[in-house]
């Protein structure tokens, strides 16, 4: 069993960010530090910086998420950023999408333990659920893949005129430039970089926003989506 470092106390900013859900945020941090490390979902070296680098860093994503929308957190892993976002925004309907069983088991346990009724856990890859998962307003992701590859998975899950919000680091601007052609082919109409978490995290969290037009994923994925929808209707009639 992996020995985890001791989880530090929650910083004062956590009370302001999580509000009424502060106790749930603390419990989630404890679960990450204990079961999360034991099951190999996070590394033991991450425990001392769980609050600043992970929970708060993800929670401030809420600053750029519109009100009352549907969200799919692609490659949710241990629930980052989906669960911190859910703790601060009960107006959202969030799907945690994750292909690995040990991770979805953990996510399901966390969602039930914290009473996150507005969160659903789905096991699968983004390309596998295309057509079966209801298109969403917003796709979120963190540390899943380079932006061009991430967009290939995430953008096709969007509704027309939806947006992908990817938490990135210092390479955000470089990734955005190198992915420009791929994003255009996937139906992106506008891109931007936002820095969020003023007064909460230092350095600020960097968010790459990719907004799409009426055909998320472009022509190729429109055909795939239509085919998946037809297959789903055929199965339901049987």
C-alpha cells in the first residue's frame, strides 16, 4: 500500500469558495488523500498540495461556466475538475465521463457520499458515447491530453454553439496556436485564454475556451453522430 503524505488543513480561501459545501470539500480532499492514493488515482506527492493545486484550482473554473447549463467532464479521473465544480455550482447538470472502472467506482462512491444529486457518472470514452450521451452545453477537461487531441474527443459531445473549457498550464498559448488548424476543422469559431481564481490561487488557473458553431466536430462527426442516433433508435424499437 502506498504511504501518502499528511493532508494539510484547508486554506481559508476554501471556506469562501465552497461556502455551504465546505465540509463536503474537506471530505472529498480526505478521500483523495486516502482512497485516491491507495487506488492509484493520484500520486502521494500530490497530497500536500491537494487544496491549492487541485481542489481550488478546479473550483475556480466556475467563474467562466455559464449558469444552468449541462456539463460533461471528459476523462474525469479522480473527479477533477468535475467534482469541485459540482460542489460550488448546484445549478449545473454534470456528467463525469471516465473509461477506467476503478476510477468510475471511486467517482460513484464520492458522488453518493457527498449527495451530489446533480452529478452522473458514466463509464466510457468520449468517442464511444457519441450519439448515446445527450449533447451538452459545456465540455470540461484537465490534464487529459494536448489540446488538439482533447478537442477531437470533447468538441463532438457539444451542442451547437457550445464550448469546451480546458484547464491548462504555461503551455496554453502555445497549444492553442499549434491546434488552430485542427480546431477549425472541428467547427471551432472562436478561441480565447482566461485566467481565473484571483485572490484564491497563485498562480491563477489558466482556462482555454473553444467555442463552436452550429456543427460541433465538423462534417465528419456530424455523420458519426447521425449514425449513432439511428443505431440507438433501432435498438430501442427491438
